[in-house]
């Protein structure tokens, strides 16, 4: 993986250095002796290589120096400026020289990308751990989505069943109501009919002459409460206390409230639960 970023940067740097040296020798060789032009070109390339090597050394140590970086970019801009100036003054192939003038800047940018890759590179073990964590997160998310879909489907099925059952109950109730309404209508028609009145008069006339009874429909509703038959007189508080105390001490040890209340009612006495509990508290 490291070669994928180092190799393009190294190739681009070598090409830009060769072009810079060639341009300096050809451009300045006409004005100064070629050894001088060669020294100038080697100086630019040497400064380039020196700053690049120092930057790589700092990067290997996990450090960074802005001054060295600025010097390196200065050499790159100087090499690009030399190529641009040569392209501007060249009579022939000016476009071709101008097209390759960006190579020094591109080489510096590739080394910058390689440095960023090195600062963010991880070991295979860390990458495996990250992949495992991501896979676990995807599995959990998939399980959660499946659970939600299953719960939604179950709830939809339940609501459909409840709605269907409610609809069936409503239909049965409506049918029953229509049947009852028809029955009551028939009964009302029979009660209001003249033939029914004459028939009832003929039936009851022999028993009660001159009286025509009215045949009313049965009434469904609350009825008057019927008083309890043979209800005994209510016990006074003193009598109730005496009975509670006698029943409580009828055995040794004394009976509990529950046992006393059961024997009290079994013996035929009656009293409300509130009065019986109040008497128990007074006695105890």
C-alpha cells in the first residue's frame, strides 16, 4: 500500500528535476558558460532533494517543521517558475514546455498526499478490529430492523383480527337489534289491533262483565326492590357488642375476627360489615 503513494511521487520528482536541470542548462547556457548553468540547475535540484529528505526524516519521526516545508515549496515554485519562464521565452515548442511546467508543483503535492497517508495509516490488526466493529454494528442494525418489522407485522395482524372480530360482533348485534325491533313491532301491532281487543274482551267478559282489560307489553327495566321477608329487628350496639364478645370467648383461645364473623352469621344474626367490625374493635 505504501508503494502506491511513494512511487508516483518519486517518479514525478525525478522527472521534474531532470526537466529543471535541462531547462536551466539550455536556457542559461546561451548567456553563461554551461558549467555555470549546470551548477545552477544542480543547486535547484539539490535544494529540492535536501528539503525533501529532511521532510521525510521528520515524517518518519512523527514530527513536522513548517520552515522546512516552506523551503521545500519555495524550491518547487522556483523550479516551476524556471520552466514557465523558459516556456515564455522559447521560440519553438512553447506550449509543450508550458504544459510540463506544473510537474514540480505536482511532485510536491504527491509527497504531501503520501505524508497524509502515512499519518493516517493503520496496522492490519487495527484494520481488522475496525472491520469487526463495523460488521457487528451492521449485524445489530439488521437484527433491530428485522425485529421492528416483525413486531410491526404482528401488531398489524393483531389489529386486523381485533377489527374483524369487532366487525362480526357489530354485525351480530345489529342483526339481533333488527330481529328484536321486528318482534316488538309485531307485538305492538297485535296489541293495537281491533281483533285482538275483541278477542280479549270475549275472553274476560264472562269473568268481569263490562270491563275490557288493556293488554300492555312487558316492560324491560328496573323494578322496585322487594323488602326482605321475615327480616328481624336490627340489633342495638350494646346487643351487638354482647353477641360479639360471647362468640369471641366461646373457645379458648379467643376466636379471630374472621371466625367470629362466620359464626355470627351462621347463628342467624344479621349486621352490616361496618357495624360488626366496629363492635369487634369495641370489644377487643
